[in-house]
C-alpha cells in the first residue's frame, strides 16, 4: 500500500495506518534528526515529536506520493525549535556565576533551608489573601508588569490595582514582621 493510500486512511482516523507509516519512515526521520542534533537520545525524542505533530495536523495535510517530504518539513521545524531552546538554555546558564570548589556547602545548605522556610511563610500569608489581592500582588512582584498592564490583564481599573496592591503588601508585610518576632 502506498503512503498516499495509507495517509487517506490516517485522515479518516485509522491509527493502524499511521503505525505503518511510522514503521516505514521512523528510521529516516531518526537519521535526519541525528544528523541535525548529533545526539541519539535527543534524536529519538525529536522523532516522537515529529510524528506527534504529524498526527496532530493530519486533517490539514495532503500527501501526494510519499509522506517523507512532509515528515522532513516537520523534522526541520522540530530540530530548529530544539536548537533555539538549547541556545536559550546555554545563554541562561552562562549568566549563572560559577560555583567555586572551595565554597563551604554547609553555609549554602543553611541559606537554602532558611530561604525555604521564609518562602513557605510568604506562601502561607499569600494564601490567606483574597484572590483579587493575591493576583495583583503576584503579578506585581513576579511578572514584571506595571500597574496599568496588571489592570489590563485582570480587566479592572488601575485604581483598583493600586488599592489591592497596597492592601496586600500591608497584610503580608505585617504578617511577616510578626513571624520574625
């Protein structure tokens, strides 16, 4: 049976036909991904993504002859996305200061334990806030949004954002000061 005939069955929802196409072309897609990434494990993962995307878009794809050109098109996009993500990850790692071998890990562990306890205390206080106040405070503190942007996101006036933010900050600050005493 040709790819075109199998693809017609796939478009009708026949997963068995898709399995046959996978068996027929997975090795070629794997080889392509391997050449683009240089890593077996990554290539295997990307083959899964290629066929997942192919299945997801099956209703809009018309195959004339072989499915392989379409699979290569999808594989190209998937490998490019992978490379972009990898580049962003490396750039982010490059911004992290290197850990010195002679650092005392006990101090680091103590700092992390203290930070975790403080974080749990903050989260506990945030959970006590009314939902509207908590949303405004979280967006202000963690999302780098201006008050006008927060108002747009939540669909409320800027004045409401300001009052909710002030009330939430007062409540959380007061609770944390009590906690510290």
